[in-house]
């Protein structure tokens, strides 16, 4: 393989990983939305800062690089934020439909 083919192969692999990341992120958001219903039924708040911190700490502790811990924390903070935002949007949608008080 020459350099151009190596570059193309690695870009193809990155594209495949990006597709998988997107699928997993959307699956995670869907689970968060399902969790919202369970939280609602239990009378719990949408946001659980202790759980969010636990997720971020677990990601940092599991990190083997080459991303440094700060990068992993930043990424997971964003994932948690966007998942919470999806939950809040779903909550607003359900309330607007009158399904909740």
C-alpha cells in the first residue's frame, strides 16, 4: 500500500467509527429519554448532578489514551449535557401535549 492508499484507508475507518459513534450517542439519548419516564413516575428530578459526576469520573478513570483525561472529561460533559437537553425537550413536548400536569 502506498501513502495515499494508507490515508484513504484510515479515513474510511474514521468514517466508520464516526457512524458508530453517532449511532451510540443517539442510542444513549434514547435511553435517557426512556429514563425520563421512569424518573417522572418515581417523582425524581430530571437532573441528577451526582449521577452526572459519576459518569464523568468513570470515563476519566477508564481512559487509556491517547486522549488525555481533560479531553475525555470535556467530551463526556458535553454528552451528559446534550442527553439532559434531549430529556428536557422530551419533557416539554409531553407537557405541551397535556400528558403531564
